[in-house]
């Protein structure tokens, strides 16, 4: 009669890991990011790479606490104002937050200040002893004067961050100061041309121009020049500009040549007209419409205060100036109502408004981006500012195609929208490592280059890569950097639940027959025609059957034999008794993963030293193992690619000594393989593993047993690999690659000490305890690991 047996099983497991060792987590993919800014005080998205251990490596790290602290500093809140203006007889009142609107506090939270960059300002004059600019490195060119306007512009562009007054958008930037006075007096733009060339020779990154040309109190416009050309079809550009302005044709020729040269290195920022009734862009701001090539590194600034909703999002911009109009494709909005320095005294300030004070905010933004991205050109800085601008508050009527699928909408009123420094510092579009020669060429997702390293390699990859930065490129070709150790992701998937389940199913001490010899007696059903015994088991258990490897472990995390790479594989074996020993052959395959396959064959010869099958024995084996999709456990996140062929020599011994049974196994092997993805080369690699231990039956009772094991999990002893990946770019956008040598031997040798105590409390009740300590866990120096399993089983 059949009957059912009911059991109560209680299984517990504890695991811990700690220590001071190195080792690095690897990137599993990219998260966050994109281009859209939040604008108007909203919180920008942070782009980061997330590691499997939960840590993160930021591509652009906005420190929220620091950003909030900066936002609340008195110099920053000086730009939070409730103002009333009488504009042309109309009373306008509003509250604005000029610096918060452009997310300056987030940019400053990264540590950027514009340090190492120089902003050129062309204006009416400056009080260089004012608190906001005194102490900076200031170079001057041409005639100088003292004037409120230039002093205020300089304070907004680069005012000192010193806990008093206000601060500039790029408070750490230096200044190059010149005036338009000599040009005005000589009626020639040649002095302005010379000032521009002097700024160029000083390495200036941006030139701010908060001025224009009037005739009869009215701004000269692009339409004036077009009308002149229509009326004078033979006039060239310099003659046309002379015709509408009165400034000499030769001077215009010199100036246009100078700004053309300057835009090869730096960015030109011009303020738009403050006349909100004009129907055409100011002539100076619109020069790129007449002189080809200037628009690549040219930005026009209009002035408008934003309206926000309850969530802090900009819902509208209220212009206090002319619209962008013909220059909309390279035009930005900034809130030009600001608290700024004046020349009345070294600590004098006032509130002012105008495109004159919107422009230096953008000039300061250029300096911040130049500091953040020292390898990109001036035209690329402009692209970043335009492509990341906050245009969420209007409906675009046209787009600029920046390439690689990056489109940004604009309209004639607001251009591309508000400058958003937080968004400009984040990757725009996709982000990946380069696979082409140019920064705007093809890239690959980070996951395609990330490898999952096994415990066999320990911290070898992470250590070798930790001293190198991996360059990632967004869709605009801008370079971002993360530590290259993110490419090596140690597989931290816990095997404890599986091992606990296997341990709980293990036979009790009084019911288990421990095989130290060479047969299939305890592993599976067998049959033995013609003197051969045949059987099946897992690959590790087959190795244990032949005495050349420990059995598939329940209590230890990592295998000591290459057979353990076939975690879910099936092995078939055959043995034949010989005089004083036996001969065996086996094969195994793990095909459960379509991307990673392990197959192998082996032969074993055992010797019974005392002439019995239960006495002292020695076993020696040779095997060949083929991996497809992995190399000694290294795999690609994308699957496939790696290949390895390993040849191993195995040895095992078993010594019964009265009530004790001593055992030992050792393995040495050589792998030859091929890399994939960023792993371009793998040299022949030597590896080893061993285990020694002793088992004592009837330790405290006739039904118990204690096994003590000391093991070194499989470890690479020598070998090298090469990883080739992008490490940067030059100013021309050429990607720089580096070959990084990986010494595959990890920093230390893991040693496991394990105890496995089993007792049958009675015929129906078993108790099992198995603590394990790991020193230099995962072959990483200083890392400690520990686990403990407990199983209580009662059958009734």
C-alpha cells in the first residue's frame, strides 16, 4: 500500500560580508538623463550609472543639499526681487528669480565657477575697484573709463562669490575689459576689431556685447541693411554697414574679420534691442544673417521675466525687450531684471533691467560650460546651450537639427527659450562609449561593453580599470567621464537560497554513505554491462565520484573546480575496475543558457594504495572544457562573444585513519580564449583551486558527523587581458582610445573555512549546522565573508 509522509522543515541562513578591501561595482546600464531642463527652480534630472550593488556613479553630479544651500545664500537671493517699473508710461510689477530661472545653483553645486576661463566685455567703462570684480585677474585693452553700465554687466557675468552683494554667473572667471569709446570717437570699428583680436590672443572663451548702434535715437536693424542692399545692389557688406551707420567701410571689414576669427575659439554674445516695438533684429545682434559662418558660435539675448505654476514650471515668458525675430535660431531668453553693481562706489548696487543684463548671464553660462567641458569647441558650447534651453512654455514653429536625432524647437518670439544650465550640463540625447573615430559618430550603450566577472577573477578587472576614466559621449559629441571600473561588474547574485535548499535536502549523517573511492554508488542509478559501470550526476558530483573534486557544495559559495562552471549541467560517466584501481571517463554539458554554454570531457585514473576500494586512494585526471559565451565565468551583459578552451590536471586523495577520514583535491589548468566587445585580447591564463578536509563520524553520538574543510575557490594565478575603450576626445572631436592591460590575477587568495555538523536526533528528526568563514572573499584583499545555515527536519 502506498502512503504519504509528512515532514516539517525549518531552514535558516545568514550571510555577511565586510572588510576593507577594494573591488568595484560595475554599471548595469544608464538611467535618468536626457536633455530637457526643469527651469524656473524645478529640480533637474541627474544622469547616473547604476551599479548592481545599489551604488551610483554620477556623470553630472548635482548635489541637492549644496544646490539648496547656494540657492539660499544672500548673494543668490539678491536676485529674488519684487519690482515695479514704469516702462513707457506703463506700470509693470512682478516678482522674479533671475538666477534660479537658469538653474545656476545646480551648476554651482557641481563645483563649477568658470575658473580658468576669461570673459571679455565690451562696454562703456568699469569701476575695477568694485567689490564684485576687484581681485580678479583683469586685462584691459584700449581707452578705459568708469561707468555704471559696464560695471553692472561685469558683475552679472563674473561677480565675486564672497558673501557680500551679489555674485556673477561665473564667479571664478577672469575678465578682459575694453570699451567702444575709441570706435565712437574715430567713427571706425577698427578699435573694436583690435580689442576683439586682443581678447582672442588672451584665450578668451566668450565676448559679451551689451550695446548696439542707433541712428536718430532708433536702433539700426537688419531690415535697414537689407533695404540698403536693395537700394544699392552693388554695395558689399562693409559698404552697406557704412551706409546705414556712418562708420567706415574699412573699419567694418576689420571688425567682421576679427569676430570671424574670434568665433573659431570663443562665443560672441550680443544683447537684443530693448525696443519692444521694433519689427527687426538689431543690426549688431543680426550680423550672422549677413556674414556667413558667424552663427555657429553666436548667441543673442532677449529679456523676459517668467511666470511659474505651482510646481515651479515656467508657463510663460513676459518679454521686456524686442523679440528674437530673424535671429531666433540662435537666440535665448534670460531674466534681465537683476541686482547689480554700479560705479557710484566700491560697494554700490542697484536694480536694473534690460537685455544688457540678460546677455552677461549667458556669457557666464558659456564660461561654466567651457570649464565643465574643456574638450569641446565654442560652436559646441553654443549647441549645448540652445539644445538644452527650456522651451516648454511655448509652441515651437521651427526646429534646429543638431544631429544624431537631437532637435530643438524655437519660435520668433522667445528663440529657444530660457537658458537652463542644469540641463546643459547633462547628456543630451543618448549616452554611450564611442565605437567610431569621431565624437559625434556611433556609440554603444554602456551595457554592451560591460562584463560580469566571476569570483575566479576577484577584483582583477575592477582594480586594473579603477585608475582610468571611461569617456562617454552624448548625441552632441560632448564627453562625460566615469570610472572605467564600472565596466567590470562583479556578479553578486546570491546563491544562498539555492544552497540552503540543497543543504536541506541532503541526507542525514546516519543515512548518508560518504564515498571516498571511485564509483557511482551514491550519485545516481547505474548499470554495468561488460564490466563497465555507467552513471549520471552533476558535473561537480561526477568529479567527486572520481575523487578529483569536492562534490557540489551546499555550504560553500564558490567552486574549487572548473567543473563548477557547468552549474546546471548533466554529466555522464563510465568506470571500469582495474588492478589496484580504476579507469574512468566522463563528459558533461550545460546548455541551459542560450548565450553561455559549457561542455567538457575528461579521463581519470585512480589507484587503491592498500589494495582495497575503501582504503587510501589517489586519483589523477585530465579534462578539456570548452566555454561559449564566457571565459572562466566572465560573461558579457549582451551575451555571447567570449570563448575559452581550458585544459586541466586534477588530483585527489582519500586517507581513512580510524574514526577520521582525510581528503584533498587540487586542480591546475590553462585557458586559452577570445574576448568580445571592449575585451580585445586574452592571453593564456593559468588557474588553480584546492580543498582539504577531515570528516569525523560519531563525534558526540553514534548518529552524528562533523566535516571540517579548508578550501581555495578557483582562482586565476596568471594571465592578462586587454580592454580598449574611449578615454577622451580632442578639440576637433577625434575620439581618443586607450588599451588598458588587465592583470587577471586578483589581489589576494580566498580561503574558506567551513564546518558541517549533522546529527540524527532520532529516527525522524535531523539537525544540521554549517557555518563558513571566507578570508579575502572573492579573492579581494581584506574582504571578509561569512554565512551560516541551520536545518531542522522532522518527519511524521
